[in-house]
C-alpha cells in the first residue's frame, strides 16, 4: 500500500510518511533529528530505554528496519547516515552500536551487539553483512541455546568497505581504509588500507 502511494505520487508520499514515522518513533522515546527520511515501517522491540536509540540529522532509512535493545543497550545513527531496507540492529547489556557520519549500511545487514560495535565515518557495510560482537558458548554438557554468550567489541574504523556477505567476528578491529572482499569471514584485525579476502580473511594487497 505504501509503495503504491509512493508510486502514484512520484515518491512525494514518503515525505509525509517520514513525518508520521518520526512522530511514532518519538512516542517510544527514540531521539530523532532533523531532515529524517524513512520508507517502510520499523519493527521495534524496545526492552531497554527508548532514549538509548538516537537518530541524528539527515538520516535516511530506505525500507523496513528492525531495531531491538535490552538492558542498557544503545543504538546511535550519526548525521548523514543511510540505512537500507531489512537491516537488523540488536544492542544489549552495556553495549553501544554506532554508525558513524556519512556511512551506509546496505540491505539485509545484521548487526548484533552485546559489546560495543562501532562503525566509523564514510564506511560502506555491504548487503547481507553479519557483524557479531558476541558468540554462543558451546559446551558439550549444555544445549547451545541455554549456554549463554561471550562478548567482545568490534571496531570498524573510518573509510572501510565491506562487500556483500561479509562476516566479522567478535573482538576484531578493521583498521582505517580496510577493504573486505565478498563472502569473507574476518577473524583477526586488519592493517590500514589493506585488501582482505577469503575464509578466514587474509591480506592480499593494499589500496593504491
């Protein structure tokens, strides 16, 4: 229905829609800045404080989005961030998920906190990327679903590009300017301006 309205109004409907979504988000206590734009409907599972979700100025959300927090988990989209459709953000415990200024998170990305998960400025997070600042405990005598988690932060520094279907494991830092090729699994820190591919990801070259 919303897509149809957008189609027949040459996308002008989304401007009204964005105002309505901004009002609704604020009803949940979510902080929303100026020039907010949204296509689609948010799925909200706010089990912590709504005020721990902060959307900066000139943020565009280009489709449905899944926002979840619990305990004291925080989610922050800084100014000029773009989030494409069907992305999921889950922040828990004392962790903060932050997307830096001018960065884009593309379709179907899954970003799971529990510890800090910080994305720098002007980054590209490719489609179906999985960033996990946590990992299931797996003990033989306990079902995995009941064994709990271990948590370590992920830091993605400025000007990084993660191509499609990348997985970044807990405890990893992607140094400034790093590129990670499609389908890679990153299990250890990268070097500045390095190009990394494979499972596990290894440096194959540098940006020129």
